């Protein structure tokens, strides 16, 4: 059990580093270095690397070990397809079966407050990315289906970099606010068709920024890896 916990802790740490682009695509994850860093034997490190491979975060190359997976535009779009399917189920369920109104009112107030910002100076892309994730995951949590929430959270982790480069202008922020408030209104009105339509518009709006988000994330990762002059 102790080795299993060690493996998961190492996996979780490495996963976060990859998702946050702290490792460059193609960078090797060397067992010996990881053993030294975490102060463990090779067994939990190998198990952690296997879990990273299962989660498609690294590629295992013969005679070279594991390397951080190169982001693939098609794969990111596939993740958006999965996200859309999950999100459509969530809003259809909530519009059909209802949810706790307090939760909806809290989300409504949050996005009304954000919508009240009238200048781009108020835009903090990191905080907005977190608020956006919270919005969608709160709706998923409201279904009471933990498996549904866990799946969406996993997809959101993989797509976090797109959110970081998505809501960066006043126009995109206002559009996102309007879409979120429309989704909540449709759920409250128990209008399934409108809930699905507005959620699909919101997810597809985020997808339009995928290619530039991927490019920007790669540039930032490579720039941060360069030594200071």
C-alpha cells in the first residue's frame, strides 16, 4: 500500500508539471533523476511513469524511456468532443431534474460581477480560467454523479492551457459571461433545448481558440526554459 501511495504521489506531481508546461514536449523523464528527487526506489517511479503513459501524457520510446508527449491538435480536439458530450449531458440532466437554486444563484452572481467589468485592465487570465473551470465543474457536481464530475475534471486538467489563453480580451470575457448566464437561465427555466444549445455554443467558442492557445503555450514553455541573460 505504501508503494502504491508513493507511486500515485509521484504521478500526481509529474502530471501537474506536464499539464502546466513545466516540462517541455519531448523532454526525457529519467528514472534515476526522479528516484533521487523523490528519495524513492525505482519501483514507485516506474509505476508513476506507467500511469503517465496510460494517461497519454508521455510516450515510452524503446531504449530512451519516457518523454513528455508532444501536444497534438487532433488529440486536443478529441478532448473537446469528450468535453462537449459530458457538458451536454450535465445541462440536460439539470434542466430536466432540477438542481439546488442556491448553487445556481451563486454562479449567477459571480458571472454578473465579472460581466460588470468594463475595461481590459480587470482581466486576470489565470483567475478567469479558474472561474471558468469552476463554473462547469460546479454544474457537473450538481448532478450528484461523481463519475461524471471526475471525467470532466480530468478533461479540464488536460485542456487547462487553452483556458489560460482564451479569455484574454474584454470582448471574449463579455461573450463568456453572457453564455454562462444564458446557460444558467435555461437550466432555471427547465428548458432542455436552450440549455443544450447555449452550452454547445460556449464549448465551441472555446474550441475556436485551440490552435492559437497551443501555439502560445509552446512558445511560453520554450521561453521559460531559456536561461536568463
